C-alpha cells in the first residue's frame, strides 16, 4: 500500500593526524567531529512515518594516532516525502555544525579592497586573463591559512567539471596558470623589496 522516500547520506570528516601521546594538540580528530554529528542527530523512530539511522562509522588507523579521517553512512526514510527532505536537511546541518565546532574548515571572506585581490587581479590581467571575483562552496588549504591569520586567495586554474567523473584541466590552462603564478611572485617580491 505504501513505500518510503529513502535517502542515503554519506559524510567524510577530515581532520589532521598527530601522535596522540607526543603532540595530540597538533591534531584535529575527525572521529570527534563525527561523534558530535551523531550526537546531534534525531535517530530511530522519528514519528509513525519516519526513521533515521547511522548504520556505519569508520575511521582512524591506530590508538596512538589522532584520526585524520572518519566516514559515516546514514539513512533517512519516510512515507511523507516532505518529512524525509526536511530530516535530510537536519542531518546535513548537523554534519556541517559538527565540522565547524571541531576546527575543520572555517568560512572566510576577503574584502574587495584587500591588496591581495588587487595583486592577484593584476597578475591575471598581465597574462591576458580577465579577473572574475566569485565565492566558492569548496574548502581548501586557504581555509587553514585564513584561520591562522595568513591572507590567502584561491585562483582557479582552468579546471572544468570540478569534482565529477569528467573533471579535467588542459595543459594550456596549467601553463597559463604557471605564468600567472610567476607573475604574482615577481609582483610580491617587488612590493617586499620596496617595503624593506
């Protein structure tokens, strides 16, 4: 007479490994982030039509290593499609919250007036590329640099179909970005020499 809407949600928490006995403060535990996420979830029988479950958790390599990775497999089912979608949104929000409270990637925003943007734009323009200023939904090493107070700008390298099976970047795009990078270094060196 009825069957549920079914969602499977997979989450990969990425931290930073370190020796747990010698320098644990240098690590960021992905398992701690995953545990916080699970604790924040509504699981089991949610109502007469809806259930949620964490069916698998896997992470770590040894007891003396702060774990850099943890994977969760979660599911949501409901006979009401709206309830299922709402609960999936809760799960995703809980995962994002847990990652943010355990020092995984933190958001940052660079002001339009920041000199680093002007330098990056000039390096691109010098190489015949029109700068386009856009936010991104992806995390990178720039998040870690920004969290430590070191200004960092991501410059796209011409990759197409990012994070899909068809992802690719041409040799010409990589060569162009090498020219942009060298130009940017030369500009930074001149600014540094003038300041000294």
